[in-house]
């Protein structure tokens, strides 16, 4: 039986874990507003100066635009392939079904550097030139998994009788999809897409091995930190990357607990 001491202990442990994860992020986000070019604590005064400098920096804007394009393209591919795979695994029974599901999930479990090295070797072997599409392909390998998991989980929570009832009442395939399937899956797809974009936006390892001369925001940050240059501008860029990652994840987490069908009733 759960005692009061147990509940208090669990709450304290939860707070400590959250603090361990978030305090370093909050500190670096505060440094983005530090008026001094030297990182020191406590911060004496605050400014938005570094955000203006970052916006007017051509390298930052180029990296931001590339990261956004890669994220959107990888998310689009993931939505199509992940949804198709989820429907196939959920609707059909065939030999090796569990093995296929395992292979779909494997890229998310593998370290990004392994995936990047493998893709890099494959591109070199096939004579494929590095471009934005090689980055998109690399990011899509793990974005597909995110969408697949979200859609499959929603399908498993949905009663098959809904689709059967729609067809029994004379609805054709398009009507069934529009009035039954889509309301049920809409929030799962949006959540999966947001989470896939967030993961793509801040991915650095796969980008490094597949980009060639292309530079995304994580690569820009890594390069400047290694050289010890423009750290205040880097802090401003890091602030933007954290927001661009955290906000979609929060929205995704809320949407995964909702069913579009229930909301429409």
C-alpha cells in the first residue's frame, strides 16, 4: 500500500530529475539575454542585442532556413510512410509482421552517428552527391518511426466497429475516411508531425555525415563552440533551437491524449 512517505519521496525524486534536466537549459537560455559578451554568473544586465545580431548574421539565417526546410520535408515524408506502415501493421496479419515492426523502430534506437555513418557510406558507394535531399533522407529515417508509433497507438485505441458500422450504413471508402478515420487520426498525425519536426530540427549527427557543405543550426552551433567564436550569438541561436524543439513536443504530448472523434461529438 502506498504510504504518505512514499508519495513524498516520489515527488521529491520527480522534482530532482526535472531540475537536473532543465536547469542547465534554463541557464543557457538566460545567457542569451546577457548584455556582456563574457558568460558569468550572476547576470548583471539583460538585453535583446544578441538576437538582433543573430538575425542579421547571414550564416545564422542560412542555417535556420535550411533546418526549417529539412524539418518540413522530412516530416512530410514521415507522415506518408509512417502512416502507411502503421495501417499495414494494424490491418493485416502476415509472416514476419513483428520483425517488420521491429525494423521500423530500430532507427530510433540506434545512435545517430551510426545511422549517419551508414548513410554516408551508402551515398559514397552509390555515387550520390551530398545535398539537402541527403539530409532529408537521413532525418526521415527516424521521423518515420515517430509518426508510425503515434498512428499505430491511435489505431489500436480505436474500435474496429466504427469503420464496420460506417460501411454497413452505406458509406464508401472516401466517406469512411473523411467522417470516421480522419477525425480519429487527425490529432495523432498532427502530434506525430510536430514531434518529427522537432526531432529533425535539432538533429546534428545525421546532418554532419550527410550534409557535405550544407550547414544547419546544430552544425552552426557546434562549429562556433569548437572555435570559441561568437558565443553570445550562439546562445541566442540555442534559445531559438530550444523553443523550436520544446514547443512542438509540448503540443504533441497534449494531442496524443486526445481523440479527434471524441472532440467532434
